[in-house]
C-alpha cells in the first residue's frame, strides 16, 4: 500500500512500513506530561515534528519532554531513518528546535509547478535525514520525485498524489510512500517530506 491515513492506524503502527518504506520508521504519538518519549533506536538519527505546536522540529527527546512539561500534551510525528545517528560525543548543531516561520522559503514556479519549499532539516542540523516542508499552491503541482526514497505526510489542504502512475485523493493525515508528484486542490496542499540522504565521508 502506498497511501495510508494516520487516524486509521494504531499508535504503535509504523506508518512508513505501512506505505512500504522499509528504510524508515514513522509513528504518530501523543506525549503527555510525565511520560518519557521512547524512540525505536538510539542507533538511528531521529527527528520529532510537533503537529500541534506550530510544527516545531526537534532532534532530541529531551527537547520534547521539556516542551511537554511546559505546555502539556504534544501530538507528534517521530521519524527515524536507517542512517546511523551522529556521533553522540560530537557537539549538537547550532539549532535543535526550528519553526517554519523562521526559515526562508524558496519559491519555485515552472510551468504547472508552483511551490514554496522550506528546507527544515538542514536548519535543524539533521545529518542523514532530509526534511522539507512544501506548500503546493492551489491548483498547481509539485516537482516529481523519482530517484530518491521519500515518505511524505500531508499536513494541510487536499489534492491528489500520483503513486505508481495512479492518482490517489489525499488530505491532512495521509502518509504517502514514494509518491511521484502531488497536485493541490483549490485550497492548496502542505506536505512534510522525509528522505534519506547519503552521508559524505
């Protein structure tokens, strides 16, 4: 299956595996005050996207736990790629919490393609995981994704995903594995894209 809805899956289900992305793990969790955030493996690089806190991205569980103590329960996506985690003895990157409003968007218009792309992962210091937030403008389409492994989550709006040559209707809460392209409906489409990227030697 290449498209699933997160609200049709159990909390312990791996959404990436549900869309046949064997290289990654993706879960949607509710983290409550006093509950630790358990990740699948300390050996894999992991990022956390808070769905209900202005889409804040963090790379360390402690950051999520501090937010929960300060603000209450968090609704989060926890993503881990098969790439190994960075050396724990290396200093963390300069930024561990990123709000999309603090990242300059890149507007791309080319024929029927019209998007604004926010490169979130690099800003947060992610090494083995590429994370982009992409706004596809109303009635327009995204660039095709053909040569990289990707898992995408629809955060806002509705439209269609082209997967294996077939069109699938998508809206908030849809997880898409290896979609070839998105086409936005009349209100536009916001997609959070995770991909594995090779590490430089």
